[in-house]
C-alpha cells in the first residue's frame, strides 16, 4: 500500500508511493520568483522580478546561492520523513531526480568541482544507520559525474532543529562542523547537499566551515525548502 494514502500499489518499483501522491509531490515544485540568494519562494506581481528576501537583505548568507526542488509540506515532506526517520532508503531513487532537476535549473556540471553532503554526528548516524544527505549526494554524484567527498564532519552533537527559533537554530549549529581533509576542499567550488532547508542555519554553518577550509565558493542544493504559507 501507499504509505501516504494507503491506496494499493501495483508495482514494487513505486517505492511505496502511488502515482497520485507522487504527482502531488511534484506539484509542490518551487518556481520563480524566488530569492536569488537563499532560494526562498517569493510572492511578486512580476514573475521576472528577482530580489533578495528580507532575511538575506539583513544577513547575507555565507553560501553563494541555494536552491531546492519543492516546498517542504504535504506529500513531499512525508516522503522525505519516511526516508529520513523510518529507514526507507529506497526513496532516494525517487528524490535524486528531483535534486538533479533543481540543479540544472540554475547550474551546470562545469560550475562545481566537488559534492559534499551535510554530515550527521557520529552518534546520530549510528542510531539511524545512515546519513540521508550522503545517500542523496551519492545519488547526485552518479547523475552529474561530479566527485563526492564526505570530508565535512560534525564535531559536536546538536539538538534537532525542529521547534527552535531562528536565533536558537544559529546558536545550536554554531561551529558544529569541521573539514577533516582540508586538501580536498581547498580551492574547490563546492555543492553542499542536504535533504531540507528551513532557516538556512545548518547549511550556513556547514558552508562557513568549508570556506574556512579554503573552498572558493559554496552553493547549497536541497530536496525541499520550508516556507511560511
């Protein structure tokens, strides 16, 4: 059965998602206008207009740009949660093409030297058994033929970001990341991969660690983006 709506499935390769729920997940795709810096979907009367969102005007993020396939809600959120918290690693087969589609809307293969996933702390990775961001990054590596490196590590455990304020999120992940192999990062153009971007605190901290290690530029790509409304 479909784990979202309980409809019967005819094919094993559907990964537990029926055609209707998958179509609804695809309909959550983020289209312009969006913030050119953080990728937040914006409301505008002019679809061609591009301007920074209020948060990026006040606080320019350390990454050069961020993009997400769709909004983190409804069916898309449920699929990501099943992959992330309930061991359904095979859902990476559905989500990787969404990352690829979002990538080619803004960039090309020649824009990057290395793909790096946002890491989990070793304790949380042992508990979960895998890092969902690394699974996505490895899938994207196969799609784009760009090398992937797990050279970024989380050096201290952090609280789950869910339920924290923006200030608490920033403090929670401050100096939480470090590059274990700086020579792999130095003078490289990095594509940082995560499953979900909420306020940008986690990817901002991770991007800062990569830049401190000598990266030339860091851009962020996630499957989904949390957006009010």
